[in-house]
C-alpha cells in the first residue's frame, strides 16, 4: 500500500463519508472510491461496509486503521521535522479557526510570530462536523472556538473576543422589515444542522428551543459557511451568527438583523490537555497579554 493510499484509507476511516473525505484530500469522490476498491482487492476483503445511507468500517478495516495510524503518524512526523529543519524552524503550531474575522485577529498571530521566529504558525478554517476530532487525531493543536460544554479532556484557554449575535435571512424575507429580531422569532423558521457535532457545543450556537419552549427546527445539514449562506439566500433557512459575519460576508441576497435576547458568543483558545506544549503555552500567553478584542 502506497503512502497516498494510506492517507485515503485513514481519511475515509475518520470521516466515514466519501464526499467529506474527498473534500479533505482535494480529490474527487470517484478517486477515493477507486483507491479503496484497489486496496480491498489487494487485501482480499472489504474494509468498509457501505450502503445508500451509511459507510462504516468492517472488523478488518478497524484493525487496519489502528495499525496504520501509528505508522502514518510516525512517517508524517519525520517528514514534518525535515521540512521544518530545512526552513530553520524547530516546530509548527497548527491553529483551527471557527470565526471568520481573521483580519481582526491578526495581532495575535503577528505577535506570536515576532516573538517566536523559531516556530511556524499555521492557520486553517475548521470544518463544523465533529469539531474536536482534529485535536484528538493531531490535525490541529489549538482551536479558536466558542467553548465546549462537556469535554473534560480539553483545556479552555484565554478569550480572544465575544460578540453579539445576528440573524442572517434572505434579502426578500419578511423579517427584513424589522430593525431587530428575537430568538423567539427564530422558532418560526428552519435552521441548519451539523452532523456529527457535540449537542451542548452546537446548542450554544443555535439553541434547541426558543425562550417560550418552541422547538427551533435544525433540519438542513451543512459543514461550512458557504453552504449556510446558500440555503439562507435561497430562503430555505435562517442562521444565527456572531456579528462579524455581517462585515465579512456582506451579500446583496442576505440581510443581517441584530438579535436582542442572546448573550454574546465568546471565542477562546481550546486545546487537548495532554498535548499541551511550549508552543501552545506561548500562544495562550500572547492572547492573555494582548487581551480580548474590543469595539
């Protein structure tokens, strides 16, 4: 099995979805399917059981995943150390971002880079589904996100910013006649959902119920902001966002209405407690010293 085949297998083993695996690997779904079938022919047994609705690992697939993870991790770490050494770096800190206001957060990244030129700082946009898996499997070292409610193995670090909420609606929605909107009004419309996702974590972003106890229907699955905006612009859903979305994603087909009865959404550094290292501590120190964004 070649290295690329191992990467395809392990990515599909994590995602259990051909589309998401292809997206992460930047290849077509057909390419993922072809590679998996090639591996199964070579081994002589199915690695994944799939039907029209689900993909899951077979017992042999589980065993192969567990065996290959350590091999692939060691290989990837060796290549990473070689690449960094070639650039005069001794380590790399990977930060996954859930907020979209990257420009406003630049002071943290630039200060970290200026203070620690021996380390490389890598920023990437995080997918919504299974948000903390990337910390557990080593794809990210730190996340910038609203804090998880019940993730005891994670450390919640310093605050970068907290923002009021806005409701994104289609430009021709009847709601645009209002200057503000309440969470109660959200119960009249369908909202997006993410799967898989920690219930408590997503519930801080989109409540399950309105203040009067009405269910907020979360029915259309998404995994990125572009999908949310598409469904919102088409009038299929509305979406609760932090306020900076109205600045970074201003569009003629979407209006943003201030929400009057929701607490500000805080964004903090979050990392896996048992993976804490000097780079993570240094970034946390930068955020604490500079303090949260204001205004």
